């Protein structure tokens, strides 16, 4: 595999990207020869050359030759060919990520002569140039908020061992840029990389078992350990630096606006493995990681802070603090510093002891430990003030202030854990509890109005509903145990460790009130005799389907009209979190309707809340792929109507997004600074928001497009009796479930109903088979319903693309999907369908819609080809395809063989293994799974 001309642009820096890809490709070639001889390398090259020639121009004879070579591969060689292409993509992805970091460093090397677009400095400079006052900037910074929430959704197809090797390869390739390397050092670096690629070749890409929930928790914590603990405070530091540079007359301390949360270990929707005990263990692991990271920092400070009272005079406050510690604390640690002339080291020794005592229950509530992060910060401030007292302010700014920021961000709980459960589970438990108390025999049979009335009365009644003397079912006990765990966790780890309880499939106000009643049962919701109310957990609705999005504004109005509920919201800073699901709404209604209905819901829910003076924080449940709302972080922020950002924004970071954005510090920093820049820009836009003159007219056009698109989409997906057969037989859906990439089942129930299939495997399967249908299907029909081949209507669509951000974002998302889709390859997958009539009829419909959508987008944008507006991505996709194609053809062949065997009641684990290897390889080649 020697040709390595991926993603070559005109900029000189791209020569370095070309160099890296060629370098890694040559090393892989050496490994192939070393492991399989020249025969293996020659076969890989032959397959690649044929695939590349087919991409250059489809010739039937060439296609037949390509298929013959693929079909004739010996199973052992075939296995190695699959791995060669898959690993090649892993190496190319590493080179591309490194190049992103290199480009950022090029800007920084210019010493301010060039400022990188999307950087923090770029947006602060824009504020200054727009003559935005210090007071308004301060107001904007105080009002922005972004929480990025890691989820354990099973879309990370790569093992942790593989990611670790990638990290080492990345660091070594980056070292190639070092101009001070000698010839011998370069040779040694090459040898090291050869070893790493050889190790990669000999490491199993596939998991031998599904990860447990706690495995997934460890995987999530990996990103805190490797990058986020250090990168997050650096983003804050850069924002403060830029604010000070452009607004120098003022002191800046940026409040906490950017932080990470997690669902891993808290999301029990459809995952019976997430129990209350697992949630408790998750919280303990979070705390252990936080304490471990603080201990590392303190030990480094112990090593470096050698200030001696023989040279300087420390503050009296520090001396007093040390004396208090000496009287109270017996230091058992080997690291205790006994040289009294170095007081900072003595103080840090006591701090390390108090930090370790947090895990000792017997010290709880005593001065032998830090009972809150604030106590830890107070002691660091004593050190900070003392350092400044003897003019060591550089040290205070560099080390102590960074650690204080880390404590502000991560506390003793590392990240806030969200709890999520399906609304039906709450209703089942509530039905049983109310029946036992003889309040109502069958709560589930009540009308929605009756449920709301009953739950409202229960919330206002101080008497408990549950009793230790009543024996409940296992599922009801587990439901109650979750709330008991939350109460215990808030007491042990602080109220910030869990503050949101998300309810999947929220379809009525009663779904929300049930959660509040359970919270009341354990003390998370309390109404006192004097009328005061305490609420430390918020019920968060998750509106997922199109129908739910329509109902959402009225559901929230119903809740806000209940005095007890309004009091609860008031006790939480008059803010309410609301989650919108991008995956299920897309699966339910298609890409055009999902995007439109989400926009409508955002506006209408915001309007409903404003009637009651409630500020909203929208939680956007975006996936990593186009079919599930995926897009770069900064674009996802800018895609929201600015006035809906209000009390902040939450966004899920799922699956492969985590490793692509946060496994390398440089990439993590760039992603987070772009998000910060987008947040500030959006906040400024909200203050200046003015609707385009024609926007209402354009909204009506999109509304009508959405209705026509929805009909087209649901005619196929829901109303065509043969569609599910087409889907299951022409995609690797059944086999995707055998890839051990998540603890959660691929279906909510053991059912073959489309409604019970999760959105993730739905998109994953379409991506693997190169249709990418969820990301574009029915869009063309919707657009055509307005265009109708009339030139004046095309002019309107072009104006909308130019001046209507929502429509532009929709069209550009469709472009990306159409560019990645490949119906020539998809037709190969369709060939696996047993019934020729079903295959030809449905595939023809899909093909017709694909060409209609593509032609309309070219008309609207005025482009010659799809993605002409994004040449780098267009070229990346074009040059990746010849390398992905062999994996797709091989996957079809393997699926056909495997399914034939299974239809005969037989199986072949090696054949399945090869299928799963192609799934990993295609995921790496397309840069996402589902």
C-alpha cells in the first residue's frame, strides 16, 4: 500500500500531511511484507489499483475483473487484505488529526500576524472591533454556558488498546516536525513507528466480549485523565488572556461556562445492566479519578516549590495554617516534607494527607479532610496570597490558579452524572405503589388529566407513599433505589454530582410529575411547614418523536401552571432543562421533517417558558453521524436559533466523537476553543437578533416542504410492507448487533418491530451499506414540491440558501450525506435481497430520490458537483473511496456466505470475524459509524 495521496490541498502545509501519510503507508507496506511476504503486498496493491481504476470510470470488464479478484481470495489472505485496508485508514486518520494540530501551531507561530478563524482570539478581537463595551462583554461571558455530555452509546467501534497505540503513533509522527532531530534520531523514530505499526497489526481489533457498564465508565474517564483535566483550564486561560489583551483596563476571571457531564453509568433506558449499585460505583470511580488527578498535581508542586525562608518571607497566614495542620493532622505519608525552612512543601504534605483522608469515612465532617472542594480552594488561596506576598506571582498564576480552576471545574465528582430512564418504567412503579396504598387501583388506566390531578395532590401532601413494611416487585424496588442512590450521592459527593433526571419518551406532564413524586419520597423534593421548598433534582423531559415535539409546548405549559411545580423550578434558579432527541425524530420523520420540527419545537417551547418567566437550557441529543444530527461542535451551537440559547446549552458527545475530538490534547483544545468562539458569537447574535425580511415566508416554504417530505419518507419506511425485509437483508443490521461495542442492547425490547429498533443501529447499518439513507432520503421530494421546475421558485430557494441560516445548514448537511453515499456500492448490498421484485422496486425508488435530491442541490447552490463548497472534504471523500470500496465488496461477499450458512442452521465464527473486521474498516474509512 504505497500510494498515499489523501487530502492534498494547495497550501504548502499539506505537503507535510502528504509526507506523513506516505511515511505511514510505507511503514505499513513493510509490515505487510514482513508478516505476509511480497504476495500479500502485491494482492493488496492489485485490489487497490483495480478499485481506483473503477472509481476513475466504470467499465463493465474492469468491474468483472475486480469482482473476480475479490471472490477468488483465499480466506486467510482475504482476512489479511481486510485488515490491511482497515489499518491503513487508521493511520490516515492519525495523520489527518496531527495535521489539524499542525495548522493551529502554524497560526500561533505567526506571533499574532495571522489569527486562526474560529479561535478564541478571533472572536474577542471581533468584539473589540465591533466596539462592544467592556460591560456588555462581561455580561455576555457571564451568560454563556455549555455542558458537553459523554454518552456510552455503542458507536465507538474501536478498542481502547487500539486507541492507545494510535496515541503513541500520533506522538511519534508529530515528532517528525522537530527540526532539531539528527539523522540517527530520525532513524530511531522510524524504527519505533515500525514497531508500533507491527504491534497494531498483531493486536486484535475486535472485543471478545461486550464491555460492562463499568468498562464504559473507565473509557469515559480515560478522556478526563488523558486530555480534559489539563485542556479545559487552558481554554479558560486563553479566554482570560485574550480578554485582558483587548480589554486591558480590567481584571478578568471568567466564570465557569464550559464543563463536561456524563450519562455513562447513569443511563438505564433500555439497559438493565445499569442498576442503582452500578450508578453508585460510577460515582465512586469519578471521585477516585478526581482525587488521583489532584494528588498528581500536588506531588508535582511538592517537587518544585522549594522556596526557602532563608531567602524569602512567607505570609503569616500560611504559617498559621501550617501550625493548625500540625496540631490536628498526623501525616502517615512517606512524602511528608520535614525541612521546616521550606514551608510550601510542608503545607502541601498536609494537603496531600487531607486529600487522601476524603476516602476515609471516619474523617467525614472533621478538619482532617477536605469536606468540600471549597475548603481545598481556600487552602490553595492561602498559598496563592503568600506567593504574591514575596513576589512569586508568576508561580501563583501558572500553577496555583490552574489547580484552582481545575477544582472549580471538576470538584470531587469529576463530572456531573445524568440519570435517564424510560417513562414507562416510572408509570409501572407508580401504578404498583398507588395500588398498595389503595389510593387508586390502576393508575396506568387513568386519563392524563386524572393522573396530573392525583400526582399534584400527592406532591402537596407531606405524607409518604411508600413503606418499608410493603413488599414491592423487583423493578419497583430498583426504581426507588435509584432515587435513594441520588440522595445518598448528593450527601456524599455534593449536590452537583447529579442534578438532572431525564425521562425518555416523555409524552405527558404526568411523566414529569411521577419523577417529582419519587424524588419527594426520598427527600430530594421537600416542602416545609413554612411554605419553603427545597428541590435538588430536576425532571428533564426528552422529546424524541415528531408527535412528542408537537406536544412539548403544551406539556410544559401544563407543568408551569401547577403552583407546586413552579415553586420547584424557582428553587433551581428559575431554570428548566429540556432535551430534544435528534436520532429518534430523524428515524421517525426523516431528515427534513426532523430538522424543521426541532426548530419549531425550540421556538415554541421557548415562547411557552417565557410566558412564565422561566429560562430554558436546551439539551441537544445529537449523535456522531449525519443521520443523527451529527456535525462539528461549533456548527451545532451556531445551528440553534440564537434566542433559544437562554440559560445555556447541553450537547451529547457520543461514541466515535469522543475519540476523534478528545483523545489528543491539540484536537481537544481546538474543538473546545471553537465551541467557546461559537458560544460568544451566538450570545452576541441573540442580543442583535433581527429576522430577515423574508424569513416568515421562507419558514412557510420549509413547513410545506417538511409535510411533503414526511409523507414520502413514511410511505416507504412505515407504510411499505416490504421495507423492513429490504432493510434487514440489504444491510449488515443483524451482524452489527454481534459487534461488541456497547453494554446496551440494540433494541429496547426483544422485538422485530421497527419502532423498537434503536436509532443507532438504524443509522449504523445504512452507513455501512453506503446508502446513508437517514441523512438524505425524501429531501428531494420535499424541495421539489416547492420548486416544481419554475425558475422564480428556484430564485427563491437560492435566496434562502444565501440568507436563511437554517436552510443553508440543511442543504449543506444533505451535501455531506450525498457525497458519502454511494449507490453503486449500495446496489451490491441490495443484491443480497432474496426477493428480486422487492429489491428492484424499493431500490429504484431510493435511486430516483437520490438523483432528484442531488440535482436539486446543485441547482440551488449553483455548484457543478456536490461539496464544491468544501473542497478539502470533497477531496478527502473522493480519495478515500477507492480504499473503502474493497472493504464494501468484501463485506457483501462475506455476508452472503455467512447468511447462507446460517439459513442452513450452521455457523462459522471465522467468517463472522471477517464480517466484523470489514465493519470496523468501513467505519474508519468513512470516519463514523452511527
